[in-house]
C-alpha cells in the first residue's frame, strides 16, 4: 500500500510539473499589430517601435510581467540572443506589464537585461485593459497573465507608414523554445543554420505565471 501511494505522489508531481510548462511553439498568425511609443523605465525617454526596428533584419517584441517566474527563465536567454546577434541585425525590446516602474527597474538590474525595454502598464489592475491582453487573446492565448508573450517583426516587410505595422506574423503564446528561437533568428538574419545544444533544454523548475502577493517587488541582491 505504501508503495502504491508513493507511486501515486510521483505521478501527480510529474503531471503537475508538465502541465506548468508554458513553453510554446512559434506560430504564424493573423494579427493587426500597431506601432507604439512607450517610456523607457530606466531613462524616462520615449521609444518608438517603428523607429527602433528601422534598419534591423528582425525585431523581437516580448511582453512580460517582472514578477513572473517564466520571465525569469526567458530573460537570460533573450540577453544571450541579444549579445550574440545585435551586431548582425537583431533587435529585442521588452514591454513590461502589471508592475510599478521601480519594480520593473529592479527586475532589469537583477536579471542584467541590457536590451531596450519600455512600460505599457504599471498596475495589475490593467490585466484585461492592456493592448498586450487584446493581442494575445486574438492569437488564442488562454493563459491567465500571458507572460511572456512574443511577436516577431520583420522590418523589411512592415508597413512604412500609418498605425499598423503588420497584419500577419509569427507569435509565441508562452515561453520561447530556445533552440527554435535561435534557428528562427539565424534564418531571419540570413545566417547559416547552427548545430548547438539548447541551454534550456531541460529546466529544473517550471512555474505558471501567477503574481506572488507576498513579494510584489524583486529587490536587488
């Protein structure tokens, strides 16, 4: 009997951890994605997306909540991509959601993020009123908070004028699969395929993105 209960606990733990995996494949979707101008949380200056993407071969926009465990997995991966490919035509910009600006800045410093970031919303009350919410729901994202959420923009085929940047492109409704992301980046930049093991092929711990009400801010160590 003890062996039976031990096996049951192991199976339940495995099932729960698997269900929490929010890695998601890259999919091409119809989406009316608009240009924006938001504030840089570190400097307070404006960043315009169309201007930021100008001259690049690929721009990755990643929406995230700083307190989300999934973001703490993806941020280091994106920083590696940025350092590896920023001189080859890649741009990455993070759009922070649902947290005060001070917490957003602490999070960026803690995770050592150097790619550009902006703030769309600074309150969890904006969960269902943000453009981030509208975009991800339009592409079939059924998660509670939707952090992280990706949209891939190819500046060469983006609309040059007007509010709309694109009406169809690739998105990721969840955590980016590193191997897939690297292959997509290299193809978009016109680089040859590269055989490389994913640094995040296996995760020690995967968590669903839900706010921790006890630790609203991520402090510097």
